[in-house]
C-alpha cells in the first residue's frame, strides 16, 4: 500500500512538473490562455504550491486581468508569506488599477522581506509620484539607484520628481546621469530641455530638444514596426502594447492609431477599434483605409445590436 501511494505521488509530481514546463512553453509562444489551462491542471494536482498560483498570476497580468492577477498573487502569499516577488507583482497589479496606496503596501512588504529589492523601491517611487509624494519618491529612486546604479530609467524618473519640486539643477543632474548611461534616451533629453528652459538656459534647451526629437523619431518607428510584425504574427495583444508605446511618444501618429484599431478589431474590441479609427480620421480626414475599416466596424456593431 505504501509503495502504491509513493508510486502515485511520484507520477503526480512528474505530471505537475510537466504541466508547469508546458505552461512556460505556451507563454514563450504568447499562447496565454493555454498557459492558464496548464496552470489550472497543475493546481488541481498540487493546490498547495505557491509557484503555480504566482505563475498563473503573471499570465493574467499579461492579459491585463489585473484583479485576477491580484487574487493569484494573494493566494501565493497565503501559501508562502515570505514570497517577496509575489508581493512585488501584486503591487504592480494594484498600480495598474490605480490603487497606489495598496501598491505601496505591497512594495513595503516586498522590501521588508528583501531589503535589496531594487525594482520594489523603483515601483514604490512611481506609486509615490502618482500620490504627489515627490520627496518620498526621490528617496526611493535614490535607493533604487544605489542598488542598481546602471539603470537610466531610475535616474530619469528621479529627475522628473525633482523637476516637479522645482529643483531644476537637481533634475538636470539626474537627466545627465540617465543620458550618460543611455545616450539614446530621448525622454531624458526632453526632460533636461524642460529643466534648462525653467532656468532660462534657452540655447542649451533648444539643443536638447532637437536631439530628443531626432532620437524620438527613430524610437517611435521602432515600436511601430515591431507592433506591425507582432500583428502579422497574430500576437494582437503584443502589437497593441507596441502601438501604445509609439503613441505615448507621438500622439499624432496616424498609422499607429489605424494599426491599433485593426488589432483591436481582431480581438473583438469593436468600440475600441472605432475610437482609434476616429482618431486616425481626425488627424487625416482623407485616410481612406481608416474610413473603410471604421464603416466595417460599425456594421459589426449594428449587427450585434440587431441580434439583441
């Protein structure tokens, strides 16, 4: 009887590990729904392992199901209260839901468990920034930089916080560090240009602005082109993420709105697609492909309402 139980347990362990490995393979192929199915089966075999809940939470986060992700991370924490990364991931999901106080609480927990967790300081600083606790944000940026001094983004974020506190020289110092680490960091040049303008150093501000625009053009196109490639591979969620980034850098990029609309339409987000087609047409009223695709999208909406 004991031998039979051991054999069954060994078989379950093997199947559990196989399912986790299979889930990772699905994630690598951007097949997130099937990855979740693998984690579901793994959890049925072993409902006491925090890792499976944590991993399922990461997939739900990728699918922008932030509430679902939080539930998974909380379950992982229940099973393993010392799981610092689960607190960190839970904080990131709460950030996405604009629950900044809740996010800070999770980052606090992560840092308490791992005082050298640079990313937790960095994310906590972002949440403090959203709550306009700029001094607290700067403290966290500085700690993150101390732990990870080669991260240009952390210096940039710290520069932005100092800029909001009207410490323009301090902001320029941070932007300088960001640019030294990443000479192609367009946003850091924009930030430094703004700070120099506040200090009435107009000639230098103009130089930074030119440099930022030069770099920004290349970065925007890189995001857009990668998005188009993902769209061709039918990775529509990944494509939308890249189009979002392109539009953050250039809000008047007509083709990015058009391509994002097409991806949304593939994901059955008809209203979101129509909004993007409207924006593309607003920017370029004679953009015929956008006009035609919007018409098709509206027909889908009309047919759906008729069925109801």
